[in-house]
């Protein structure tokens, strides 16, 4: 069966498995499936926004390709498809790590990343909540090289599946104990601390798929057996409506709160790595 047909089946099937594991082995037993913001995150962010932005991004990338003709150089076309997949996965993951850090260090970029941290619950669906401008930036930079370097069309589908499934996993409310693997592969153990309310604006654990970037660059944080006191944005009255959440990113800057936020980012962004215990 072609990957074009199986990809949505894999994503939906993975969502069902993660939801089941959250019910059977919850990290936070108080979290409910139909939590606040569930339907907005599912209908607007996970389905509608993802679908519409996908068309916009691929139209833009196709326009770049027709303008430059770069894909005709077929720079990676002769590589085995496995090596193509590994190359683009690692390359994009490293980019996301540094761009993610920049989002937390810049008050302007933080505004479009703020929505992702606004949910008071971290679960399989909360990772879908991201401002459309952030998605446009990241996914254009993700998919443009795949097309322009002449990669196999299957790579774009593979990356789409990997992004969706891994995004659900690292945000899931599953009580995972991955041990030594958490030094290499990112999971909910570390990423939930990125969303923790006491770590103001999430100044640690910026990795997405590969945790090695956090351990390598000194931003890893995993205290045990301590648990986060909660998630979301402390001191921010974030809107609940999808459209209001988008508009909220363009509100006027408040000098006092911005100075406090910048200082908090500086304080938490330089914490030393903590070993898994």
C-alpha cells in the first residue's frame, strides 16, 4: 500500500495507541482526556491549521523550485533512501534545537511560540497548539531542502509521519522510564519539564527528536523524582479562542513584564545539565 495512503492511518493509529497508554500508565493521574481546550486543539490546530498550512507551504516551496530550478541538480537523489531520511531528520532536528532556543531568548519570537506553552495540560494533543507563523517558518525550512536537493518524494511523507508521531509522544502524559535512551532519544520525561510552569518560558530541554543536542550544549534538565508543579504560562491571561490566541501574539509589549521575562530566560537558559537518576 502506498505511503500516501498509509501515512494518515499510521498517524491516527499512533494517536489511539498514545491515548490508550495515557489512560493505562498516566504520569499525572489527574489529567483528563477531554481537558480544557481539547476541541480547539483538535479541530483548529491539529486538523484545520495543519491541513491548510500544508498546502501553503508546499505551494511556496514549489514556487521556489520553479524559480530556482535547484531540484534539477538532484544533489541527494542518488543516495539510498535510508541515508536521505537520516540526513534530513538529523539536519532539521539540529536546526529546530537552535531556533527553539532563539524563540525563548527573543521577546519577538517568543510571542509566536507562546501559544505552544499556553496549555495547562501536557498531553498527546497539546503539541499541536502552535501559532501558524511558527509552523510556516519551521515547516518551510524543513521541507524546502527536501524538495530543492532532489530527495525522494517519500522523504517528505516520512518526515511528516515522524513529526506527527514524535510530537504526540514527547508531549504525552505517559509515565515513561527510558533510562539511558533519554541521553539519545527525546521523550516525555524531559520534554514535560520544558513546559513546566516553574521553568519560566521553558528555558531548558529544547530538543525535539534527539535529546543529544540538550546534553551536548548544556541545556538538559531532568531532576528525579521531582515532578513539575504544573504547566502553562505563569502570569499570562492567555485567550481560549483559537483566533484570539493568534491575535494575542501581536499585543503591545509591556516593558516591565518583558524585562522580567528576558531575565527569566537568561536565568533558566544557562542551567547546567543534570544527569538521569
